[in-house]
């Protein structure tokens, strides 16, 4: 049974197919209103979420399907000690497809191995968040009109940011990609990401602690928040949380067609004064995420022979 746990589970051709489907959904929504009629999506969210959970649920409803949901571990048998594998087997009896978020890395893999229906990883700890990356890719495609020969600046928490790791994995497969990694020393991209992706594929990258110095180079600026929930030490979080705050002044040297992105939620790393800047794309990302999740649900249910 095909599941999507990591963005690399999808080939570049499949990514293009999903983006084309999403664009067709945007242009012709009426074509898709009944495609998943009588089908059920189970959203199993064992970690807090607003955008991702509601986006999946909106996606299924707009395809004509239905949703059954667990919105926290406390509201499920996980509170009684039920394993992820047993939960996945049980939910497979009720639904046609699962979207799961879990605080533990690898939990989605365990669920997919046990389930008899497709599983979509909606975030597993600090590891992967492939559908956020799908939202990011569609945003890049629609804003830049291409996927190749782009300089992508990633700023903030690059250590724990699963969206960052997934985006590096995805964009490294497009010719001419270059990464600028902007973070405090304590929140640098993990060595395995650099070694297994960037260095192995000979992708050019620059590491720096200074955002302003590299701003003129960037085609895309991907801001991230410093994630309180990933820290063991409150003092470290408080010391690092305001490392980078994007303001209009810091954009003075940026390209006129820079795309400013953020996976959200934002805390204070992007000033609200930037929200009206035409280069701000983070709320477009939210909408693009719904369309890409619709496309992915369709693809997996078709491959499973369910629709």
C-alpha cells in the first residue's frame, strides 16, 4: 500500500504531476467536488496543529469526502497506552486514508507498516513534514514560474525545523538550486542533512549567521520560528527565540521579486508590517497547502483503487 512519509517518496515527475493537478483544482474546482464521495479521511493528530489538520480536513470535504478525527493524544486510546501500530490497524477499519501527526520521529513509518490504507505523514517530530513541502513547492512554482536555478535562503531554526529538512530534500533535486543557511550556531542544519543531501549531491550552499549580508542574493527567503516545544532548556529557547526578526528595513536590499515564505505559525520572526508587501507569500502557502493535499489524497486513493 503506497504511503507518503517523506518528500523523497515522490519523484520529481510525481511532484510535477501533483502541482499540475493542484493548478487544475484551482482553475476548475467544480470538476473535483464529488470525486471522493463516500470516502473517509482519518486525521490522527497526536500533537497540536491548526493549519495542517484543518487543511487536510478542508481538502477532503472539498473533494466531496468525509472526515473522522482525533485532535490530541488525550482524546484517543494512546492515552491508555495503545501503540501507534494498533491505532493504525484499528483506524484502517474505519477510513480510506490516514493523515497522521506525531511528536516522535518515525511514528508515521510505524503506522504505514501496520495500516492497510494509505498513510500521509503530517509531521513526525523534528523529522519530516512532506505535505508542508508540497505547499512550499506549489508556492515557489506559482510565484517564480520555475523550479530550477533558484537561490533559497533558509533562516531561523534549521536544526529542529522539519519543514526546512524536507524543503532541502525537495529543492536539491532541481537543477541549479543553491542554499543559503542562516541560523545561530546552536540551530544550524544537522550534519546528516548537509552530508547526506547537500554534500553528496554537490549542491552549493553557504552557512552564515547574518541575514542582512546575504539578502541581495536570495530569490526565496524561507523564515522559520524557533520552536519552543523542541527545547529541553527554557533558557536556551529564550536566548535564541528572537535571533532573526524580518522587518521592512532588512528588505531594503532584497530583490524586487523575492518570495518571502514561512510555514507558520509565526511568533515574531516576521513583522506584521511586511504582511502588505507584495513579496509576502506565507498566507498564499496556506491556501496552496490545501490544494496540494487535495491532489495528494486523489493520487493515493487512485493508486489504492479506492476511487
